[in-house]
C-alpha cells in the first residue's frame, strides 16, 4: 500500500454502495440500504449473521460470498 491509497471501506459500507448493480449483490445492497439494523461497519461474517437473524433466503448468502470476493479484490 502506498501513501496515497485510501483505506478500504468497511464491508457493509462498500456493499451498500453497490445498490445500483443488476445482480444479486445489487439486490442485497438495495435491501441493506433500507434496513435500519444493517451492520454498516460490519465485516462479511457480521453481515452473514445479520442475514441469518433476518431469516434471509439462501441466494442472499451467495450474494454475500460474491460481494466479499469483489470487496477483497477492490
């Protein structure tokens, strides 16, 4: 990392910024934006725990997996 690189945003914040995507990650992000209890500063595991508590559908967990890969490579 060089001096001019910005620190990576928290996963939750990064995810919410993906709300305009046309895939499952975008659907997950759009839901996160309107969920007042969404862990905005959470890591991927915190987001998974939140989804589990909300009894989210399996495809949303797959979306977290995809989003985590994208976030890590950003």
